[in-house]
């Protein structure tokens, strides 16, 4: 059996339908009711921070990052990070995270937030947002609301309601 190499690349404009099918397979129809999706409504992902993973021509993973804001300035919302369930456990999610976070650092972004599994995201440096510091536009388990400063003290002046940035 021949192993197909994994190719990580920036998301292409024509990847949208394949990414939506991937999200449907991984998260199901209930994904639209989640608070994290509210942060993405009306704010397009930032193309220079979004990546896909392919095995051959099959899209097996995707990470998207969009703009948001809170009192004190802009921030990023990472997600969804998605890997096709049949390809999980192979480091694809970690590779996508690394590419996206490196691109965010390189382009001068300061703070990234996400809603996700703390033990998984801790390896990338994410930690829980201190209680009451930032507020999401819906319910979320506080232990799953995480942030990562990409520049020194980037989290110092961010507070209040996190909302999509509509630049």
C-alpha cells in the first residue's frame, strides 16, 4: 500500500464547499447553534491565516481564523479546527494549528481566542481566559474559553464582549 503525503497549504477561495462538507462530517448540524459560530457570523475568515490539509486531492483538514474585537482592540477567533474523523490522531490538527499560529505571529496579530478542549490546546500555549475578562455572545463552559498572546502583554487591555469585527 502506498502512503499518500499530507500537503498543508493556504486555503483557496474554491475550498469553501469541501470545508463545509468537512465541518458537517465532523460536527453535524448542531454546530450552527454553538456560541463559537456566533463569533463568525458576518465576519469573513482572514485568508492569510486559514489553512487546509490534503491527502492527494481529498481535503482532510482545515483551520479558519477570523477577526473579532473587544474593548481595548482587535483579536482573532480561531476555529473551527477540523480534521476528517477518519484521519484523526495523525498530527493533522497540530500541523494546521502550527501553520495558522505562525502566520498570525508573522503578520503582527497580538491575541487569539477560541472555544475548545483545554488539554488539547494547552500544548500550543492556550490557557483559560480569566473569569469576567472577556464575555462571549452566548453560553460557553468557561474552562473551554481560551486565549493565547502572540505578542507580549497582548491580553492586558482586552475586556468586555467579544464580537465579530466587521471591517
